[in-house]
């Protein structure tokens, strides 16, 4: 049996520079894994069987199924696998759960089936399946460029604590794609905010809440009706700076001291809200020319 974790991510910055000719958007983003993880176990079998402890998760709607199909098609592997998933990352939350799961399955089946696909080969396949899947092959702190598939590892950021708030609202269908469709030229930036953050990380200097930016915050409360109420609940719980996680609707605050983070987390839980107390997570180093 092979066991792997699939960590969630947050975007420290997410800038959209322009719309591309291929229909995607050119982005610049600093992304960071956190220790909120889905758990995977892999065993050999005659057929493909995928089980998940979250009844709201459906394999046929997940990138996990596409990963399995791609590997079987391109390698000719004739056997099966039992894939069991314990979901901890909230669904459709902006935390990259499905992309991280896809990366875990790429790595897990590569080991289980002795496919011997190189890191470079995994990255190439990951980029065809989804823009941010290559990042999750390594995790940690990284700069994403292009449509998100060009991953440049960065020095690990200083350890910080995060409190995540999951608003109890209906998830949008094709949420991320819809959020990108909502962008207009006024939302485009020149990448300067991300470049400034990269300099700070490279110099191992402290970052502040002023260094965080997410383009989707410009219209988050329009996309997710009632989200402004949860911004207020977060402020009342003691947060000084609130940001959107990815394309939303999860909200987050970054705190340097665990005691303060725990205080905010406890205040949210006492209101009966779904909240998580997590920390940043270092990744693994890619081999040269792996990405």
C-alpha cells in the first residue's frame, strides 16, 4: 500500500496580466501549500475502484478520474487500483483541492504501477490536465506564470499561521472559469505586486499583509451573495486583514503568532462557523529541469 497527502494551497498574490489568444489568462501568482490535506491510499487491483469518505465528492466530476485514464492510455498499463480518499479540503473552495488530488494520483499510480515516469514526465502530463497541477507535484512556495503551468520554486517563506473561514453558501458551477469570465481590463495589473513579493521571499525578508493581493477580491461580494457578512464576522473575531482564497469563496487571514490565530479561530467556531487553523507547509525540491 502507498499513502500520500494532497495539501491545499493559498495564493499570496494572484494577478491577471491579460487575456491570452488561447482563451486563458496570463497570470502571475505566488502560491503556498498549507497543512490542510486530503489523504490517499493506493493498492493494486484488477479494476479501477475509487472510494471517498465525502458523499458530496464524485469521481466522475474530478480530475482524479482523468489522471487514471491518461496514465492507462499513455502507458498501456492493463491492471487496476483501489484508490481510497479521505477528504479534508472543502470542496470548490479556492484551495486547489481537486488539482492537488490529481497530482497525488499522478505520483501514487506512478509508484504503484512501477511506471518509472520521470519528474519531468509527470510535470508534462500535469500541465495538460490542469494549469496548477504541476505546482502540487512539489508544493512549498512557488511563482506561477503563463496560465499557471510554469512553476518556479521559491525559497520557503517564514512559517505563518492561517485561519480559514468557509462561508455556508452554495458553490457556483464551474466557479473558477466563471470568475475569470467576470474579469475585465480594469482588473488587469502589471505584475509588480507579485514581483515585489518574490524579492522579499528571495531575500528572506518578512512579508506583511500589504504584500498580499487577489484580483478576484475586486468583485468577490458580487460573485458570492452574502459574502460581505462573513467578512464582517471575520473582523469581529479579531482579524486585521482578510483575503479571498483563490477564486473563493473561502476567506483567510494570515497571522504570525499561533496564539493570536487560535484566538480568531476559536471566536469563529463559537459562532458555529466552519473554520480551520493551519500553517504553511514546505514542499519537496524538484530535480533540475523538472519544471
